[in-house]
C-alpha cells in the first residue's frame, strides 16, 4: 500500500515532469541534459536527497555509471541514462547489467527519461537478469493504484518497505509460466477431470485427453517451452512433492488408531460386557 503522503507527492509532481520531458523530447536534448532531468525526478518524485543519496558519475572499474542511489552508504540502484531521443536497446541494458554485476548491485534501472526499465540481476553462472517492470512516464496517471505501485518500488520510502522485493515475489507468482505449470499439474488435471464428469453427467475423460487439449489448444506454446517454463514446472513439482512428503510424515507420526485399541479403550478387560454379567 502506497502511503498517502507519497501518493500526494506523485500527484503534485508527475504532471510537472511530463511537461518537462515532453519539451526535452521536442528539443532532442543530449544525454547530459537528460541526466539532469532524471536527478530532478529522483529528488522530487521519488523522494531522495539530491546531495546525500544521489551520486552522479559513479565509478565502475575504469568507467562510470550515470547515477547511483545510496541508502546508508549502500548502493540500492545503479541507473544508466540515455538521451531522451534514443530508444533503449539491448546493448544499453547489457551495459548497466555489467555495471551491477561488477559492483554487486542487484537492482539496476535503464532509462531515457520517458521509459524506465527496472531489472533485477541474478548472481548466477552465467549472470542473468529479469525485468521487474517498466514505467512509461509520459502516460502515467498519478492517481492510478497500479501506476503508483510501480513508482513506489523506486521511491526512497519503497526501499524501507521492501516494495520492490514484494513486487518481485508477486511477479514470480502471478505469471503465465507458473499458471501454465499449475494448470498442467496432476492435481489440477484431476480436478478438471472430475468437474468435466459432473458437467457431462458421467462421460469418461482421461487425464491424457485433458492434457492434450490444454497443451495443443488452450495454452500458448511460449508458456510451455523455454527456460522460464521449465523453472515454473520444477517449482510446481517441488511444491507438490513437499506437500506429499509432509503428508506422509504426518501419517507416520500419527498412525490411525487400530480397531483393537479402540475396543480396549472401551473396557479395561478388553470387552464391552459389564463385569457383573460375566
């Protein structure tokens, strides 16, 4: 939830910078002038102290990243800025990803002022990255909750509340790959099979038939293939595997009460017949 004072700040400042950015685009300003506008945005929209928390020309192994955002001496974001008239390209992204990898900074931003791309670096071999979200500054509605949520992950206040980590977890969970893997999981297919039998009044449908229709006619191919799809299927299998292990462990620790134990509990002698009738 975006705090009210932050939301109010968005309302006060977004339209101002929309005009500034539009004018800069019309004048086709250079990269240095675009950097100056970005620093103003970081200060006025995102809440950073321009003198204590914003560093320009941040040294990275013999070269410089345009801007670094620091909190308590820790670099929270590295920001690479391109001239407002340039489209953001893959080689620009590789540049800022490399900066982040060298300095051990997990979060990086690539922007030309109008388009902001927030990426999370995965420190694995080889180094990889994932797009958390994009912000189209020219079309922002400062009163729109979804737009506020995206702006908030860059804000100083958002860092305190782990907003970017929360959004990252949400993006990891609510995405086409994980949903596709869940739909094709054994549990979901069995649920679909049961519901189809109810709807069709007992017509027999096999799991294989359901899976065939889902993979060939319902789900898009890019949801089922590739690295992200494989990771999603592994995550689903691991989850249900852990569920099964916990269920098995629970049943072993709490075995069903045996019938003869139930009978013994009814009477000390093991019989339901009262002693005075024996």
